[in-house]
């Protein structure tokens, strides 16, 4: 056992704790506070486990779980960028790349490379595992919004078209869930009597 | 697609959100607040990924990740039982069994059985995967304590012997880390000049 190696692993794990302080716009299901990115990452793992039967194509499921555990780490430096923040999303890639350069370098090289590869794969949406993981990362906040009277839709007023575009990974990677997603979005955005309540 | 099945899966995932409100005694690494069991579960997945090379025996790693995602769900009803709470630990098994009966029954039967099996396996400490997952569940709070000037050791005053016993899964499942664990415990409990500071 190489003490320096273990020491770097331990330092990285302690640094990773900071993800518990990164707040997303999404509320937890009782509406009492914003969700943090660490507990969100756990909830995605559970969501993947419960919904995996709906995957549109075969996925290497262990890789999905590892990807979900690593996918938000860069937010420790780059903060969470809200899906509907146009300006923030213009600079997101560059901010997150710098964060990845710093954070993964805390680890021994082999582990740095494998965790960084998980994050890059998630961002690129190119593999079946990435497409499935991204779909899970869309459906969980939708369930949180349904539990909180619209949640981020109610608070930040994205348009129905923005939300449908945001949810598109569900359409492609979890197509069996798409009617449920569409109907949830239509219930919120197209129900006339709710306009007054939600404006 | 069976709408009732999906509806039960979605209800379970929303119910699972309550794990974000279950507070452990462990502090997050900046010492600012107690850690919740959802973010703890995520941190365990990451810890398992970073420390898996030290596993004493071969493990089915995907099963470890699934076990860690499911292992604390029963705390939604049974609350977190602090490791050094003697009275609470006398009733823990029964409280958690009742919680499992209610929570997993929210899911369709096949998923209920598979998630419950993960929780039971974790609790029984019998398989290599369970032993590894339990060791990870010990080393992460130790790292949190090291980041917070002793954390729960400083606040709740367990004895050195209680802590060593609590950490025993690390000795058996992550033996390469045991010298590090022993030395961290000895530094805290056996350093005379710190007694005054920590009393």
C-alpha cells in the first residue's frame, strides 16, 4: 500500500463532500428547500435502478451508476447551471472543463482518468449509457416538480417548448415514459384555470 | 407499458426523496451542518469507486453500488440510528423491518423484492459485496470526522474501543486501510495534549 496514493484518494473524497453544498434550482419533494447536487446524484442512481426496464437500448448498467455518481462533481467549482439559464449555459462548458482539470487531478492518475472519462461520456450524450443517464437526469427533476406544484416551472416560468426540449433525452432513451412526460407537461402548461394560480 | 406499474415506480421515487430529510450525526466536511442520509448514500458510491482496489476479496462491484443506493431507505420511517446509541440499536432491527415492509411495498412486486434483497444483504454482512459496502459505510464517516476535528467523536464522546469495534468491517474488508484507520483513531483518542481541547 502506497501511503501517498491513499492520501490522495482520501483528499479527493473529502473535497467531493463539497457537492453537498451545491444547490440546484429543483426543490426537494416537500417543497421546503432546494435540492443539493449530492443528494440529487443519489436519487438518480435509485431512479436508474427503478426505471431501467424502460431503456430504449441495452445499457451497461454498472457504467450508468458510476456515471451518475461522477457526473455532477465539476459543480463543486462551476456551480449548478440552471437548465433555463441561457447566459450561464453559454459559459458552462468552459467553467466545467476548468473544474474537471482541478478536481480530478487530486486523484492518482489512473483514477483521475477513469472518473474524468465518466463525466466526459455523460456530457457527450453519445453512448447508450450516457443517453440513459441523461434521461434519468431529466425525469427525476420532473418528478420533483410534480411533487411541488410545478416546482421550477412554477417559480422560473420556462415556456412549454423549453421544457419539452429539455426533456428530449427521455423521448429518445426512455420512450415508454414519453407519453407520461408529455401529459405531465401539458397538465401544467395547458390547463387554463391554473394560469392565474401560477402567474 | 402498464400505467399502474409506472405510477407505482414514480410514487416510490417521490417517497424515497424523504431520505434527504433524514439527518445523521455525522457532519459535512466544512462542519456547518449534519449530513443527510441521501447525500451520504451518494458519497458512499463515490468512496466505493475510489477505494475498490483495496477490497480484500473479489466483489461484484455493480451489486455494491446498488446496495449502497438502497441501504439507508428504511431510515425514511425508522430514522438514522446513531452507531453509539445503545438503546436505539436495541430496537433498530424491528423498526427498520417495519419500514422495509411499508416502503418496498410501494413498488411493483419484482422491484420490491430486488430492492429489499439489497437492503437485507447489506444488513447481514455475509457476502463479499455486503462486507465491502459496510466497510465503505465505516470509512466515509471516519473521513468526515477527520475533516471536522473529530466530528462525532468530539461531540458524542464514544470510547476508543467503541470506535475500533465500529470500524471492524474496514479491518476485514479493506485490510490495507486498517493501519490508516488505527492511526487516525489513535491520533484522536491517545494524543494527551488534545484531551483538554476536546473535553
